[in-house]
C-alpha cells in the first residue's frame, strides 16, 4: 500500500508541475497573461526528482515564450495583423481517411481521394503545387512565421533548381508527388500515367532521399487508372483541396464559401509574372483569412 501511495504522490506532483507549465506557456509573448505564475515553487529538500522536473519545465516555458515573441515580431515584419494561431497537438492516432463522396471510382482498395481531413480541431492544411516560382522570400517568411506546409512537385519545373526545394525540405517541409510533366492524366493510358507518377517517385527519392506517400493529380483530374498506377508506385493517399489561395482572393469549393476543420488549402508556386502579387503577398492573404476565422495551420503529414 505504501508503494502504491508513493507512486500516486509522484504522479500528482508531475500533474501539478505540468499544469503550472501549461498555464504559464499559454500566456502571450508581449505582456499577455500578466500575473501568471512564474513557475512551480522550489521543491523541499529530499525531492531531487521534483526539482529536476521543475527545472526542465521552466526551461520549456522560457523556450515557448521566446518562440512566441519571435513569431509576433515576424508577423509585424511580414505585414500580418496578428501572429498565426498555434496548431493543436497532432493526434496520437491518425484519423481514418476515406474517399470523399462523389470522388469514388469503381475500383476497391485504391488510395483515398479527399478534400478535408476528418478532425474536430480548428486546423487547416496549406499545400503548394508544382514548383514554378522559387522565391527565397517564401522560405524566409514561412520559417520565421513557423507556418507548416506541404509541397507537391512536378519535375519539369523543379529540375531548374533542385537545391531550392532541398532548402525547403531541410526546414521541415514534406515534398510530395505532382507527376513528372503535369499532364492531364485521364487522357493518358495506364502505362503512361504510371510513368508520370512512378517517375516522379523515383526523382524525389533520388534528389531528396524519400519516396513520398502522397500524390496530387494535375488539375485535380484522375480516373481509376490514375489511382491504380499511384498505388503501384507506393502512394497511400490523394489529397485534393477545399479552397484555393491567391494574392488577391480566396476561391472556395464548398457552397458556404468558408473554412471547415481539416480543410486542405491549395495554392501554387507563382509570382508577379503570373498573378497579382508575390508568394509573400499570397501567404499574407491566406494567413489573414485563416487566422481571422479562428483557424491554425497544421502539418498535413501529422494527420495523414
């Protein structure tokens, strides 16, 4: 019984320390949460485990405060009204992804096609397609603002500068498949589709060391052969999108023209030569929309 009480006591101490840390960490970087506890009190003599835990938690609290302060400064630098909201912790178990109604084929056991990830979290996912524009400012902006995103790449554009996307990968961005040449896949034979998809799998593995699990067909167009070919190349899922971001507007798939938990947001690697603004202009537009609606941007690979 004494051993059980001792174990319960240690767990209680841990819970108290964790609650204190979370309460302090939830305060903002610039005077938000004034009056919050400075940290758990020093433990009494003879409690080295609690003292060590307290030190680690205080270090964590300080790290979070510094990160939030840096994010607030970055938001001002890049012209945002407020810092992006922080994403919730990723799920311990990834949700089951199924094909969205209306996007099915007659085949079974094929990679699911979806526009929204099943979650109740107020989180959306930012994805960028093709690789045409290689703006260094985008890399700096996303890193400083700590915004996660996923890139779906086509080799005919990426090959101009593989190094740009290696920097992106080094910053924690996952690189996925958008075919070799951005062809309209339903107009190709099964063999030709397989060359487009598997060829890009091979290229990403050769250049970046990993075969991606996600694939987005060009223009969002596919047929059963597309999904069969994708599966044969090692693709696990086919995320499309629920909305699309431009520097001057948002376009919506859903009738209510709004965001929903788990929505996938599409945009492209583009610049002033092809649309009304730069990549940072587009990020400002989409982040102001996402944040104003009370959503955070999460990492798609944490859920899929």
